[in-house]
């Protein structure tokens, strides 16, 4: 069985138990390869708030000419971001703007869920910004129950899966926004909350708001990708809770593999 030890400065390591499967082994090897090549990025959620988003948005308005109201229309900004990265892609965007775009996308999600501002409630993630990875086999089964401490594959796309679209009630242009999680990229996501995915209810939501999307991709495909891509769990949950509750900005120190 593979274990991953994530150490933050002034904290005990967080121990991850990865599934003892060929997929789990392949995922760990992907993380090892990327960790040896370059350090990962950890963005502490408590740094992200409405004021920071407004600053980033002003930069984006200047850089990309997006026409939206600075203080109100975060939804439009999100759609502009999805359109830019979902169709053009990072490879066609100036490298000088890479960090700006990723910061905006991350900050947007936090601000749109006001209960997570100034806290680490939400996805706790470590990532590498590249396009490396592998196709997720169709036989992989998504979980319908996300639990505190679950380790998941990181979302490989700018868009979002059916569960997130449902819970955010983001039915504006589902064809652009919905992306099925069929690729594994280097990154670690740890859940900080419990959540259920009612597949029948979510499918009904898609049928109501975009029946053309459902007919195009089929009900079976939507149901298959409705869930959480779990690949392991945190062993020492109390240490993880202590880390989450640290009132200061935390700093990733190292990652070890066993």
C-alpha cells in the first residue's frame, strides 16, 4: 500500500493512504515524477477574498478586455474565464498571464461560496500546473458520498463535473461549463466536508436545464461521471483538523512517498 506524507511548516505530516490498486499505483507514480521535476503549488484559501478578487479582476479587465461590472457580475467573469481557457487553452495564452488566470479561477470559487471565505472549508489541494497525466479508465467508479478526509483526483479542466454544477446551480451554458472527469492530472485534493451526490436528482436537473446536452452525451454518461473521484483517504484526521484550523497562512514544506 502506498502512503504519502505531506508536511507543512510547524505541523505534523498529513498521512494519505492511497488505494492499493493499479490505478492507485499509477497515480502515485505520476505524483512522484512531477515532484521530482518541480515543486508543487499550494494556495492557502484564507488568502482569498472579495477584495483580492476585485484586484485580480481589474488586472484581467485590462489584460483581456472583458466587459463586466467589477463589483457585481462575478458569474460573467467566470464564463469569460471558461470560454478563454476551455476553448483557447493555456498553451495559447501568454505565459505572463498564466498565474493571473489560475488565481482568478481559484478565487472566484471561494468568493462565490461566501461561507468558505477566511477559512479552509472546501477543497484542500496541491497541484502542478502542466498538462501531464493519463486517461481515466471508463471502468473507474465515482463515489456518491464524499467524506471528510477523502483524497480525490484533482479536476483536470477549467469546467466542472455534474455534481459541482448542481450544487452551484450553474445552469448557464452547461455545454460550455460541464466537463466530464476522464483524465488524471498531477495534484492532490483532500475533502474538508461531507457531501452526497444523488445521481437521479442531478440527472433530472440536467434534463430540466439542458435537455440537448443530455441527448448529446446520454443519460448513462452523465450518471457515470456524477460523483466524487476518490483514490484514498487521510489516516490521521485529527492532525488534518489541526492544520485546517491554523489561523495563520500555512506553508508547504515537503512531500514524501512510502
